[in-house]
């Protein structure tokens, strides 16, 4: 089994005060099958 983290974050501080960030965990299982789990959060600092 192998896992990889992929982070997607916009250019800070250009996008402030509101932006979204996303992380994806990609897991490769035995036999080559892949699973992806993702989570996105919206951040508003106003």
C-alpha cells in the first residue's frame, strides 16, 4: 500500500480575506487499485 498527499492552496495573501483549500489523499492498494479521499474547506477571515 502507498499513500500520497496532494495539497491545493491558493496564493496567499493575494486571495485574502476569503479562500478555499483542498487536500487529497490518494491511496494505492495491493493490486494497483487506487482510492482518492478529498476534503475542501472554505475560510473566511472577515
